[in-house]
């Protein structure tokens, strides 16, 4: 009697297992890092600076990471990135356990972690969907994200308890060990079934090729542009304004924590839904599910009572996950495998580039127009951007194909789409993935 579906091969199981392990550690480490800064007599601003120190190299090196992942074996890039994260977190843990490290040391180690993530993320997404056949890609990615999101929820809960029980240093040490174990699992990935990619003509040429892949597809750059602003609004609303609303009007950190946990549970429910649901109009379905992302900001602007906010966050989590899986299905179907990581890196870059700006401007905007107006503005902008993306014909027309036909990657997108079986004149777009603040782990 088999305990796993036939499509879930050795590589898929190794990738999913390694992701669950590393995310369990990383979710707790995010909490531990903040408390390590505070334990060293740091301020809230210092906590933000350490978080920014991780984000900045992540943004700076993402495009290079995507180009590297398309030039080298992706599993080796993933292992190297995990080793770097293991070393940085291990040293961070050692410094915290043996004293109170200065802020610059904690920021430098956080920056090393962000650098590792910049190389890991594009390579990872290229490997996950290369581990299953096209007709199973949607279900496989849904299962993968269900494990990832479940690990995020469990890791955050366990990490918070361990920080209180044994201190942040040991939680950082556990994260280092988790990265080591994940690297060991990924080292056993079999790359024999992945087609070899011919070396390109240099890093800059590879980056230009990746940009051409994005710029030549209206649906792709439109959604990446959309999420560069949508994610910024989400971060401003939920990372800056949300805790303030919770503290002043909802009863403190407890109801806010429950609402965020409900979002995480919703993402698991959305992934479970997508193991069964296979929408035909991939991007139309996914984009319609972006509209609910405007609801948390509106709920905070009212504000809804804690129970209402929790319900809104749960529903938003489901919607986010439907978008994420639909987006990845389209990407897997439409982007040439040998350029997958470069396109993925542009998507990550677009999704993250507005986040530091939004974090920095959220306070001044609140001072200028008031928190309620700022929250309603976040909600309105998300809805308007999503409505604008629905005006793009390729977004509405992309149709799922269980088996993608052989395709000349240099052929214009419209020609390939019109020739696809069952399209009957529909143009085919493609997606990239779930945006970091709402769907990446």
C-alpha cells in the first residue's frame, strides 16, 4: 500500500521535507532575532534596522541569484545558500549565548542571511516544479506550499514559546541546525532528469535575457508591477498600522496574534483547496483572489472587533494561497525551464522593492493624513491596481494546459498561445509566484 501519490517522486519529497524543516527553524528565528536585539538593550528602531539589514541584500542580489541559478545546477545553489544561512545563524546564536553582541554584528549577520535567501529563492522555485510533470504541477505546488505554510505557523508558535523558555540564542542555534539538515537533504537531490542548460554569454547577457522574458509578456510584467505596490501597501497596513490599532483599540498583542495566526491557517486551507481545484482560466481566477487582500486594511480602518478581523484574515489567507498556486501553475506552463530562475528573480525583486520604502513612509503618511485615512488608502489602492490588471486581456485569457506543447522560447507569446490545443483564439499569459509579504516563506 503506497503512502504517497504516484506523482510525488523522490526529488519532490526531499524538497518538501527540507522546506518544512528550514521553515520551522526560520519562523522561530524571526521572533528570536527581534528579542535578541531587545535583550541587548536595543530599541524598536534597532529591531527595524536589523530587519532592514536582511532585506537590503535580498533585494540587491536577487537578480544575480536568478542568473546564477540558471547557469549552475540549481540544487547546488540551494545547498550553498543553506550552508551560508547555517553559518550566519550559528554565529549569531554563539554571539547571543555568550554575551550581548553590538548592533552592527547582528545587522551584518542578518545581511548574510538575506544574501543567502537571494540566491536560494530563485533556484528553489526552479527546482520544485521541475520535480513533477506538467499535469500535476498545480497539485504539487499546493501540497508543497501547504507544508511550507504549516511549518511557518508551527515554527512561529514553537519559536515564541522557546524564546520565552530558554532564550533567543538557543532558538537561533536550532535554526542553524535546521539549515544544516535542509542542506543535507537537498544535497541528495537527483538532477539527472533535469535537462542541461547551455552556458550563457555572461552574467549581464543572462540578466538581459531574463528581462526580455518578463517584458515580452504583458500579463507577467503587469502582475509583477501590481504586486510591487500591493505588497508595499500590505506591509504598511499589517506591519506598521496593524499592531498600533491592536494595541489601542482591539486589546493588545493577543488578538493581533490570533488574527495573524488565522491568516496562516487560511493559507493552509487555500493550499488544500488547490490540491482539488484546477481552474481553467488560471490568472483570471488568481487575480480575482487578490481583491480580498484589500479587506484587512479596511477592517483595521473601521476597526472591526477582534473576532471580525480574525475572520477577515482567515479568508484573506485562503485567497492569497489560491492566487499563489494559480500564479505558479501559469509560470510553470509558460516560462522556458532554462530561464525560470531568472524570471523568478525579477518577480521576487518586483515584489520586494517597495517594501522598505513603504515601511519607512508609513509613519510620516500617518502623521500627515491620519491612520484611518492611510489604511483606507491602502485598501483602495490594492483594489484599484487589481481592477487595472483585470483590464489586461492576457490576464483574463490564459488557459490551463495539462500538458504544455513544445515551444520555441523566442516565438512571440501570442503565436504560442493561439496554437495551444483548446485555446480557440485565447492568448496565454503566465505567472510568477506568490508575493513575499503575503505568500512566500
